C-alpha cells in the first residue's frame, strides 16, 4: 500500500534458483540507518625514474553493508508485526535472526547462507560477517529485555562460489595435519577437508583410531590427499 511503513526484512536466498526462500526475518523496529562501504585495493608499483613507488589499482573488495542499529524489545512496549499477541523474548528474537542469517542451511554444510536485505530502495545480497548485540535492559532475574544489534554483511557474487570450489579442490590435493579442537568431531573435520563427512572411516583407519568418537582435544590427525 502506498504510504505504508515498510519494515526491513532479511530473507535467505537460493543461489541455484536465484530466488528468495520462505526463511524470512522481519525487524520489529527499522534501523536508525545503514552504511555501504566499497574498499579499493592498491599495490605499490616501482616506476623507473621515480624514488617512491606509485600506487596502482589492485582490485576492489566485496562491498559491505552495515545495519547500524536494530532494536530488539521484549518489554511489550513495542508491538510485534501485525499488532497481535505479545512480543517474543529478546533471546528468541535473536535466535530467529541467527537462524536466517547465520545457521547453516543443512546439517552438514559449513557455509553461511546467502541472504537478501530489503528496505525501501535497498536490496543487498550477501553473507553475514559480524553480529554485535549490546544488551541494555534486564529483568531482575538477569534476562535481557532489550538489545541493540549491529549487523555487517559482505557482498555475495556467483564468482565467490567458484573461488570457494577451486580453493576446496586445491585443499584436498595435499596431505595435511590438524589438531582436534574443542567442539569438533572427525566427521565435521572430514567435511571441512574433503566436503565429505563420510570420509571419517578412512581417516580413522589412517590414524589408527578404533573409534571416531571421543578423540581427545589437541590430538594431531593426518588427513591424506584425496585421490
């Protein structure tokens, strides 16, 4: 409707279908503003006859979008979208946001989802880069009642996917050693190294493991080159 107030929305984007999905997060209150940054890289090139190197264009970094401040309110002062029912808790609101912008789309994917940020004339495709939440109001129990959240997104380009695939292909062509970190697992480490979580059986055998579970943190494992 013309003249109606539009709420900023963040929607997961299906890169294969080149279309928005049904996973959407709509803000309760629009941000105070946003900024878009384009960073140009230069290389110092030595020019014959000049004492100092001359900066030459070396490429452009992906554009970044920063939503300066989103207000998450759980006091009930701000009505949820549609004006029906009570507002969910601040914790729930942030979990809903993270589900759209941060959580992997499937259980064994490590890439963050591509999202589309829409607000008025703004339409930006990118991946989340930073989430900064500052909690400013609390219940006597310590549960947060209000938060100010800043989000930064890095521009998405189909060329990024090709670069990632090439990098992953190169990474699997050499034998590597990695230490087990807290919260990690052998299937996850295999997915990161080979894009195949089922490779854990082969890696366990190479490392003389009788079980892929309960590997002590700090253990060095060998990940052979994929052939």
